[in-house]
């Protein structure tokens, strides 16, 4: 092999590595943007939770009307965050009415309740990814990010309703039997 062919090969490899590096930087930038949106949403949720801390009955919480605009304080919401917040009217579980008893409004089940229902069908531990995939299949109107599913499962772990199992680098979940 000549020095020129070796140099050409090294230049080609460096060019390829540089393109891959830039592609990965773009992917990470997109992921950071999504994480910042989730952070803003979670911050808003915490602010609301603190504001309505005294309410023990969720039916007493004020509900946003379907046509009412989403108001954010001090910063502009991204299009993705605004689209997630401006969801269509919520629907009640099959054959039921709203748990809150509000006039003419109905609620769709909470993500935690749906995940508990899915987990309850299995005796063996399940990955968050498997649960999200099954949720997307059975509830196409719901599209939580993988991180939101993991956060919800971890919240259920903290409440003692779900048990976490770690196997090497995988984290799996099972429902805790309330009777046992």
C-alpha cells in the first residue's frame, strides 16, 4: 500500500466520522428540545399541584373548557407543547360517566390507571417499552412519550402500587397484589 492510498483512506474515514458526529449532534439537540418541553410541562403540573394543594377532592378542581386557550406565564410554549395541551374533549371509560360528576364533561382514564390495567394482565414483569407499545395499540388516542410512561410507572412504584425489578440494565414492572 502506498502512502497516498493510506492517506486517502484516512481522509475518507475522518469524513465519515465527522458526518456521523454531526448526525448524532442533531439527534441530541432534538432530544434536548423534547426534554425541555417535558420539563416545562412538569413544572406547570407542579405549580398547579401547589396551587390546588388544599383540594383533596379532584372534582373541586377547576376544569378548562375545550375552547378555552392555554395560558402560559412568562414564556412562549412551543408548538409541540401547545398541541399536547390543546387536546380534544376527554372521553369517559366505556359505559361510564365522569368520576367528577361535572355537567356534560367526561374524562378519559389517567395514564397510570391504563398502565395498571395493562400490567394486571401479566404475571411476569414487563418492560416500560412493551407497556407503551401495548398502550399505543389498545388506546390509539393516547401517545405518551417513552419517558412519560417511565415517569408514570415510577410514580406508581413510589405509591406502592407497582414493583420495580432490575435485570442487568433492564427495568421491569409488575403490579403489587393489594390483597397479598
